[in-house]
C-alpha cells in the first residue's frame, strides 16, 4: 500500500439517518477510487462495509467500518457509520475522529430524527459538514422540500453546489454551479456526460451560483471586499472561500446522488479532494491536560486508538489515528494510559474486513494494528519521552438496562468474557455488577441495542441467556426526628455482654446547624455535641454521627462500634432492605459495665436503637428520578406528552427547535424501564431522548405500602 503524506489525506465520517444510503454511497466511492472491481449491494449482502453477519441479517450497519479510497493521489479514509439510533456509538467515534462529515439525506423523507441527531453531534464536535442529498431516483423524492427543511433546521449556511434537473425514477442529470455544467448519466451510472447547461436552466443555475459565491465570500473579509468590488469571485477565490467556510461551519455545501444507481460519486470525490480540509488544516487535538497536539508529521510520535473490532482468525484489531509524527512498522511506543511498552509490529489499512500492509503512516492518517498487550480504545501511545494523553471520546449516557444471566451457571465466566468483547467493539454498552442489587446489569441505548447483544450471545457465542427487568435501586430515609434506646444484655456463664445506647435521629439536610435540642413526644432533650463524624455514603447521601455523651456514661472508645452498628443498618434499610441515606444520629446517653461491656455489645445496641428510631421517624422510600430530554417531531408531541403523564413525570420545560419539540421532564426510573421501546412505537421511530440521573425523591404513599409488602413477602 502506498504511503500518503498528511496534506494528501482526508478523513471523512459518513453519517445520517438509517437507510439514507451511507453504505451504498461508500461502496460507489470505493469503486470509483478503484478499490473494488464490482459494486456490492445491500440486498446482495455484498458491500465491503456491511460485512458482518449481523449486518446482513439486519440489512443495515451495526458498527462503523473503516474504509479508504483514492482520488487523484489523495487518500480518502471513510468511516461508514450506522444510522439506527441505538447504534449511536459508531457515529460518535467516527465524527470525533474525522475531519469532515458527509451527512447523507434521504431526499424522499427530508430531515429525519437521525439526521437531526447526527447534525447535533457534528455541531458538538465542531466538524465541517458536506451534505449529500441521496435517493434522488424515487418517485416521492422532493429535493426542494428536503433542502428547505435543512435550511430551516440547520441554517442558511446550507448552499447548493448541485441541484437535480429531473429527480424521480428517471433521475439522470444534475447541474453543478461551480463547474457551470450539466452532468448526465446513462442507466448504468458511473462516468457522466458533461454538457452545457440548457437555456431553460441557466437563470436558476446563475442564481444558485451567486448564492454559493456570496456564501464563500462571507467566510473571509478580503474575499468579501473583492466580491463587493467585482460582484463575483474567481474559481480560485471561490475555492479558498468554500474551504474557509466549511472549516468554520459557516458553509455546508450540498451534493446530489443516487447511490444505488451509481450517480454522483465523481464530483463528490473531486470536491472532497479540493475543498475538504486535510487533517493538518483542522484545530489541534486536545489532551486531558488541555495541551494542544498539532497534526504535524515532524512532531513527536503520538497515536490515539478510537475503535476496536474482533475478526475471525485474526482476533482483535485496533484502529488508531496518528495525532502527530510518522509511525513505521515495528515502532516501539509507550502506552500513556497503561504505562506499558508496546511494539506496533504490523501496520495496515483496511477496507471493511480486507487488509493491506503499509510501511509508514503519516500524522492525520488512520491505520490499524493487532496483537497489542495492554492497549484499548481511548488509549494514547507516544514515543518514549512524550507523555500525551488525548482526551477520550465522550459517548452518550445509556438509556436502557437489563439484567443478564447465563441459563447455565457453568457459562458465567464465558459470558463475562464475551460481554467484555462486545463492549470493546461498542463502548455504548456498559456492564455493571450491582453489589446492591446482586445483579449483572447491561446498559445500552435501547431495546434494539440489547437485542443485538443477545443476537451475538445466541448466534455467535452460543450462550443461552435470560434477560430480566432489573430491580430499582431504592433508598430509604427519614422525615422527622425520633428517639429510641436499647439495652443489650447477655449473661450466660463466663463473661457477659452489656451495652446501652440512647439516640435521637433526624433527617440530614445541607447547611443545617449542629443539633442543640429536640422536643419529641412532649419530652425535651438537650444535645451537647462533643464530636462530629461525617460519612459520604458510597450509595449517595450522607450519614452524620454526633457524640453527645455527657459525663462519660459511654466511653469514647465504644463510639466506633456504635457507628458500625448504625452503618450496618444503613446498608440494609429497616423498611425494604435498601440503602438508607441522609440521616443525622446523636448518641446522647447510655450505660456501660466495667466487666461485661465490649465492642460487640455496643454495636448491637447501636444497630437496634437505630432501627427502632428509624421506624418512628416518618421513614420514606426514595426512588431514583431521571432527567429526560425528549426530542419529538411536533406532529407527535400530543401522544408523547400524554404517555409521559401516565409515567408519574413532571414536565420541566418545553422548547421548539424548528419542526421538533424538546421536552424536559423528570421521570422515576421505575416508570421508564422500557421507555426507549415505548417512545419509538408512539412516535413511529421519529423521537429520541437522552437521560441522566437527577436525584432521589420519595415514592407516593401507595407505592411505599406495596414495596414494603413485597419486601416482607420476599423475606418470608
Ligand atoms: N432507490 C435508491 N435506493 C437506495 C439509494 N441509496 C441506498 N438505497 C437503498 O436503500 C437501502 C439502505 O441503504 P444503505 O446503504 O444500507 O443505507 P445506510 O444509510 O447505510 O443504512 P444504515 O446502515 O442502516 O444506517 C438499501 O436497500 C439500498 O439499496 C438510492 O440512492 N436510491
Ligand atoms: Mg449502512
């Protein structure tokens, strides 16, 4: 494989709604660049990008694929990404690594929820976008409406470089306003005829060209001056302006394709070569220490791993981008994350599952390697003496969870191993062994995402499993002060046990003064705080312990035992066995015995007194509440809102974002265990959401009664 210099590299992520034609477009770009002889199809399960069995089964991409093609001496790396909303992980890694994004539109459907979501990601990662209006050969295609919607949602930076003359089933021609020519394809696509623009289209073409020139001029003050003077720009000035506009996200050029009919690839490749930035033209990468790493082949060697894939007969392949320097075969580097030495003994470039060896990889290029010892995705490897750690890719929070169990216990170990392998390929799966719930929980992006995981386990790894709805991690707390005392006394021959503890417990809230006095059931208690201990509970919330003993009735040395007793009860709450939180405990009186008192006695007395007081203190069960941000097309708003009302949610806010409504709501976790699926069915797959843990809050009274009863039944 040829070695390409930094300026001759373009890194392109292909994103867009499911079915917009990304994989088919990738295929014709590979074919056009001479990388494949035959154009594969989705129906024929023969594309280079969708090579995995699961992708044949689902007839769509599941993971991103690293591809490359060549155009006039420039290497174009293509990261074909999945469009289905649940497979967002592949989109996030592709966008974060690429320098330019091709956002593919299905011109029958206009802007779809996936388009909107991926657009937002390009904005978040601040990456240039080229828009490809695909599917121009359908009878329901509506190019003008699609572009209108795009302008409405993404702004006036959307400018046409091309427009179709005859969209629909006979689609064969586009007018290109940079070249000011008409391209006309035969039935088999490929190389178009280049014709003069017909007289009937000339005015429209000129008008659109002027819009493009104006947009190009707007990206640069000098160009703007030239434009005002001459009322136009030369081809060269236009190119400069477009490149600047693309990089600064002021200009988003639109191209026309019918990927299935092999129409439109050549001009797109020309444009990528001429107007998409090479990696060194993009802002420097950032490290965890906020240092900038310029994409410079003469800089210190540094590579960042962004993707892993497990291939039959080969094992794990790790993909990286060279952030700086030039990497050669047999390069010795140091992993900054795991602090171990690694030798890059093999270097290759890929087209789906096909690999080609390469001797050197320049800064900005993408390559792959195998057989590393201690390297994973997100790690940075540097030449000795350099200590950079590139900022890891931030993936979206999970929003769907399930408990997973191997049907046969003998498969437990294997299950763990395979789950980790799947997780390496798709970092949006999160594995959690909850010691609290004693369950292995898999978090993912939606039911489809977890069903895909199950497909791997059933078909690829042959491990039968069951998926169970996970328990909710409830908490317990109190709402008012209460008093209790307990005497633990045991006399059975030999040494006895004796410990007596009197305590008052009350709710903890932030910035509350130290306890001074309580009035409980008509009786007054004065507290004299001698010592305070504050515990940050690992399950959230606080426990504050006040030693208010006067006159040494309990020796200070017994306090840790009392705390231990209370803590044990907090770990196994008196109502339902859930963790307790946010409680202040004042031990103010008690008794000890010269001979019989010991730690165990005070631990027991502390635990019992706490448990008794807890039950008198207006105990409440708390449930986890999540912040949901739901993005829903305006036409489905009513259905989504009424569904939310049935889920004990509190609407926090609503805003409109051009055709979409954004709803912010607080919803209990117990009500959204299958929300991803429900929302998809309510909205016909057009709505999406993000969720994030917000807080714990008390469950309604009837639910509390039910939960306590369930716990008692379980205990029995
Ligand atoms: N008629 C027509 N069909 C197309 C065009 N582009 C793609 N298709 C078809 O649309 C379907 C989806 O195409 P893909 O290339 O898999 O789309 P994708 O965007 O990669 O889909 P995901 O990977 O699932 O996100 C396939 O049946 C393609 O043959 C096009 O321009 N015209
Ligand atoms: Mg695809």
